[in-house]
């Protein structure tokens, strides 16, 4: 869930993407916010969110990729990238 509580994220392993959904204020149902965002790798096994930052762990392409969430919920790649062998979990330190 986003820091503001207005958005929920889901990884799509077969599509290698992250979906962003918002809550409908009237019904409480989730609504997809645009097209899923490609994670820049294969099999996004896990991700973590801290503030506006989302880090996706692409297990089958040995990478971590960073995204920033805009005020409209959309994710944009930051250019942050790390080679990590078979990452299966991301846990960001909350200071």
C-alpha cells in the first residue's frame, strides 16, 4: 500500500509488471490506474514501498529496480538499478 493509503500495488509475474490500483471512495472497490508498469526484468518476485519509492525484485533477471510514485499514483522508473543474484524479497530500512 502507498504511504498515503490511497493506492495498492500488485506484482504480475507472468507479465513482469507492477499494477497500481486506487480505492473507489463510494464503493470501496479497487480500480486499476492505467496500464501495469514493466519492472525492467523477469519475475517480479517481491517489492517494497517506502514513501514515494518502490523497489521491485526481479528474481529471474537478477535485479532490483527503483520506481517513484507520483501524486496520481503512477510509477516511473528512477534509473536506480542493482545487480542482485535471484532476489526473492525486498525489505527497505525504515529510519
